[in-house]
């Protein structure tokens, strides 16, 4: 996943040693969900309550919704840590949540278990909130009924086999298990994910022209999924291309060193401009002192 996606986020908590971060776009969708629930859902589901009560319940429902999304991502992360895959952070943003992993599953079974853990956790929360809702009345019933429905939708939606969604990762695990080829499975799952995303975009556009308010949201989700699936496909292609190339095949064999006593302008003229390398080892009477790169030179005033 692109690093740019995680820029503009702030750490708000640490759970299981994993930083939980909020992206600035989270505040946009949090406000929209709170407003929608407070002005439309709760007044219809629980009429005759004070206006302030609707806004309190709307805010609480939005918070619990994102807590449910975080629980979903933590379920992925819990299984990933069982397989010693480091989790850098979990970021909540406008489209939900993303657990940023530093590594890939070691085998298809690990991929399947990691992928399925998220939807199962959402179905678990859906059942839990449903049990609470049937034992409450009024505004509280409406609150927990909403959370039960939205968690069920979250679990079911993520099972759609569009990579990199959970269902797409389940699909990749199946293809990986059958073919024993991780890169082939990733390519196939990514291509299928792009088709699913294109369908979302087309259907969302149709809904927009039909006057449906949900069309724009579906279009944006489709666009995001398409970009994510395309990025995963390109990454897999690059990994496959580089997997059989060893470091010795691309390294520079004729080492060019820089003497520590020469001025920087001379290093630029006689080494960086002449050879085109991004950095050089620095030596002093045959002793290695370090490496000088263009970054260090650019930090020095002309």
C-alpha cells in the first residue's frame, strides 16, 4: 500500500503493541455519519426523544462503529503476529481501516487465517450487538440494532473476492495453495479485484444518475479498490522480476572511493558528476570512515 496514504495521521492509542492512528479524512466521515444518524436514522427509529439525545446517540454510534473497524483490523493483526509478521500500525481513515504489515504471510494457510479473521470478528460483534438490542428498548435498541446491522454489512462486504479486500485475500490463499505460486496467485487475485472495482465504479455512476445518495460513496470505494489492486499487482510483478536477481548481479565491482581531505565542490565535480553514483565510500589513509551521498551534499549551503 502506498506510503502517501498514511501521511497526515496521528497516533491516538497503542493496543497489543500496535499504534492506532487516525487519518485526517476520518474526521470527515465521522462528522457525516454522526450527522446522518442524528438527523435521519434515530428520529425515525426512536421518535419523541429530545434532539440532544439523537446527537448523543449519533456520536456514540459513530465512535462504536470505528471501534468495530479497529477491532476488525486488530483481529487481522492478532493472527499476523502469531505468524511473526510485524504490524507497523493500524490507520483509521475515510474508507475504514488498514493494518500496515511489514512482510507477507509465510504460506497459504496463514494468509487464509489472517484474511478470514476480520470478517469473523465483524460477525461476532454483529451477533453481540444484536443480543444487546433485543434486551433494550427505545433509543438504546435503535443504537445497538444499527451497530448489529453495520457490523454484519462490514463482514459481508469484506468477503467480496476483490483483492486487496479480505475476500480477495481468501481467494489468493486458495489460488496460492493450488498452484504453489505466490506471485501468480497475487496477480490473478489483483486482476479480479480490479474487475470488482470497475463494477463498483460503473454501478456507483449509474446510482448517481438515478438520484441515489449512495452512488458517490460506491464510486469512491471502487476507485480506491482499483488503485489498491493495481498497486498490489505492480508490486507482485516487480517482486517476481527481482526474486531471481542476486545483489552480486547488480553491484558495482570497481569501487571508487573519496579521500576525506578533498573539498566538497571537488567531490561533486570529480566524482558525483563524473561517475553518476548516488554515494561514495570515504577513506583516510586506507581506513574506511563512512559514506557520503548527494543528500548530505545538498544539505550543505553552496
